[in-house]
C-alpha cells in the first residue's frame, strides 16, 4: 500500500490521528486500533454483553494468537473485534478496513472504490462492497426530531443522475429526487424520495422536524401548506433573484448540495438509484460531524459500525430489481 501522508495536527486527539497511518499498514496495530475505538477500556462479549473476557494467547510465545481472538468467561464464546459489526465475516485484513474508514470519514467529497483498490491491492468488487459497508455504518439510527424552539431548519430539494430507463427530457422527471433538511449550526438529513410532491414533503418534514422549529424554504408550492404546522415559515423567491431576506434564506442547505454534487459528480461520477441512499448517508455523516477532528470522526464511524450487518447479497439483489 502506498505510504499514507498525515498533516501535523494540534487537536486533542493527536494520538488518534498519529495511530491511523500505523493501523493502515500493520495488522496488529489495526486490530488494536479497532478494539480501542469500539470498546474503549472495557472490551465486552458481543453475544452476552459480559465484561468478563480475555485475550486468547499462544501457549508457546505468550503473544496474542494470529487471529486475535477473545473468549468470554460467561458464555464461552470466542470472538474478534469484527463480531457484531459491519466487518463481520469479512476476509479483508483490518489494516485495509482502517484505511478505508479513515479515508471515508475524512475526505470532504468522498473516496472512490478505485482509490481504495489502488492503495490496498484489493479487487474493485471488494473495495466497493467495503465502502458500502462503511456507508451503512455511517447511516444514522432512529432520530429525535430536528430543530426545536428558536432553531432554524432549512429544507430544499435537488435532483441527481437519471432514473433507470428514463429518457432525458425537459424538467426533472427523469432524475432522482433528494430532499435535505439542514439545521443551522447543526446536522443534515437527506432522503431519496420517489417524487417531490406536497405529500412527500409533508411526510418528510413532519416525521423529522419539531413543529416548534422555524422553517426556511424557497418559493416552491409544496412547502406552503405544511409550513403552517411550524412555529414560523419563511420563504425566499429565487425566481425573482431573492436569495436572502433578513434571517430567511436557504443558503446553508444550498451549500450542502454543492458538496454533495461535487462529490457525486467529481469522485463517484455515476451513482446507482438503488445505492443513492447509502451515498447520502456518507455525506450526511461528514457534514453533521464537521466540527469534529479527522481522528474523532474516524473513531465515531468505527463506533457506529457496532450492531449493524450488511451482507453482500443485499446490495446486489437491490441493484438487480
């Protein structure tokens, strides 16, 4: 693998940042890196949750076994740090996983499977599936409502790529619709929706945003009726070149869309409709955790991989539908 270059960092997690290059090139360091950021100082059995676990050592050398297994004193289960995460049943060395987690969490516009292939020597198919698993780890779990009293939520939609079998035509009917909600100074949630109608917009907003929030949109008619259910709804008229009026604007969500499209067009070039939601999760994760340092963001992505499982057949089957 090519030598990894890391810029000097003055953040509190220098140790994390400095540990990443070693974890990307040495398997033992990668295992210890993953264990630290999954369990911290309290390794636990993924089957029963017991803290009564110990490392399995080689009887002759006293060193850890080559497979880096642990054993639980309570349920007698043997396991590794992969167990119960998106890494489970993967034969890919953990040093390659560490590298991919790092690049996916820190590259502002994403990292391509071809780049992972070049740097690790994995096949393209393995690199692509590895990144899909990492995107799945980055995806959020059931959310609390965004916003709240005094909070501003910007909502807007954009259109990406082309639907399978759809001919290019005037308007956006042949493209994939994405609705994004951005909390000013906070996170973002993006959704691949079948269409942009008043009902679709209503379902997204009412399920994701607190009614005490102040909703900011453009002049699209789909937002007018549902906007009445929030503490305040303001919109700007882009058709008449109105981009801001006091605190009413959608510049924050437009800024997120610029990152999203630069990544999808410049790094990934073409994204399947069936996998678009995974790419949205990746961009949402990086944007929502932009205040974290690179090391903290990488550690969070690893932590979020726990309790998730994505089998190879799942993305393949969805792509064939």
